């Protein structure tokens, strides 16, 4: 994805980031990396920093709502794992969550754009 972003912004054609569902299909096999990879808040934090570097700085504000949406989707998945692993407290204080909350406030991101009340309740508890 990062390579695709870099290539898209290197092009002279307009860029559109897709914020919804995936735009490609793949088959998961039991032992491949897409199946055994454990998504973490640290990984998502690093990925977001790399994504920001792939997008020209003057375009950050324009694409921030899409980036917030995608981070919320990932947070929802990470939160499910944290609930199973009993690590919700650690997730609540992670840099990933803190920076996501800051971006939500800075852009005045509307909760109706990602209507999952349990996630918003978690973010409200993390923002205290």
C-alpha cells in the first residue's frame, strides 16, 4: 500500500484514496504471513507515520478524514484482540490511540462517519 501511495503521488494524474472496503481480493492460506501476522497498535502507529511520509505534506489535511477512517477500522480490529488478550489498558494508553484522538479532535471528525459506538466509547475513555 505504501508503494502504491508513493507511485500515485508521483503521477501527474489526480489521486483518490479509497476509504471503504478493500479494492482487491486474495486467498489466505494457513501458514502465509497475511494469516499469521498479529496486528498491533505499535505496528499501526508506524504504518501511519510511513503513510504520512508517502503523502505530500500539503495534501495531509485533504486526506486526513480517509486516514482517520482507516485507523478507526484498524483500531476496531486491534481492540477485539486486546479484549481477548486482556490488554485493553495498554491499548488505551498507546501512542497510536493518543495520536488518533488528537487527529479526530484537530479535524473535528464526525462520529457518524464511522458509527461504531463501542469504539467511540473506548476512545472517550482513552482521551481522559
